[in-house]
C-alpha cells in the first residue's frame, strides 16, 4: 500500500510531485468535508452539487498536472 501511495505522488524520476500531492489531499478533504456536513451537521446531501464539485476538483488537478508535464516541472513562470 505504501508503494502504491508513493507512486501516486511521485514523478517518473521518483521525486515527489507537489501538484499530485495537493490534488490527492484536495480530493480527500472535499470528500471528508462532505461526509462531515451530512453526518455531523445534518445537512441534506445534494448529489448533483457534490458530483459537480468533486468532478471540478479532479479535473483541475488533472489539468494542472497536464500543464506541468507539457511545459516542464522545473521551469518557472516569467513575469
């Protein structure tokens, strides 16, 4: 399990990838906050809104990782 988690948050060279780590943490926190709102606070579960929000979070992470792969991970943005 530990190897699987390491492969998720590392790049091809074996270095940790910050964008992948932030994406995984963002999706996990989104899911945990959704469960917290329903279970603890007693709010109604809206599957349409939850699905759109979760899909947006996953798409944003994938888009960011795609841009990083295309333009290089070590390049910095020039002002």
